C-alpha cells in the first residue's frame, strides 16, 4: 500500500511539473513573457526571506515588544515585493492569465524558496564552527583554498 501511495505522489509531482512547463511555454508563445524566469524566482526568494525575517522579529520581540512593530513592517515589505511580481504579471499578460500564473507562481516559488532558503539560513550559525574546525590556528582566518575559490568565483 505504501508503494502505491509513493507512486501516486511521484506521479502527481510529475503531472504538476508538466502542467507548469506547458503553461509557461503557452504564455511564452502567446505573450512573449515567462512566469518562471530566474529573475522572478530571485525576487520571490527575497520576498520569502524578508517575510520570514519579519515574522522572526515579530515573534522574538521579547518582553518589551521592541521589535514587534518593526517585524510587522519588514514582513509587509516582503509582501509588497511579491505584490510587485504580481503587478508585473498583470501588465505583461491578460487579466485571467496573469491571475492564474500569479497563483501558480506563488505556490511553486514560495515552496522552492522555502526548500532552498530555510536550510541555508539554518546553516549560517555553523560557519564559525566550520572555520574553527578547518583552521585550528584562528576562527576567522580562511584557508588559502577558500580565498582562491572566492576570488575566482
């Protein structure tokens, strides 16, 4: 029974991905616009990160509530970034296609951003430990290999 459920989930993801690709190709042919471009994904990822930061500030405001209002402002700024993506979608396509594409874009981009950004944010506190273990001589002195990678990136 678990195998059938697993197969159904994988088949559902494949069908959904094929539908999104078909929709994007259709919009590209009809309006010469792509909903799923790297630039719009980057904006959606930034919006998601700003919303998460704002909610984090709001929930971690402490006893005095010093960051409660600022966290709300930061979260609303993230919502405004995503609203800019939706407005661009409406101006580049028709109303119906823009609405449908914006909903699909919201679901796929925010899911992809959550999968990609949250693990990256969780690993940031581990960087000093990485440098300590990598270079016993000093915590923040990167090895020549790391310096070479960043210079030639």
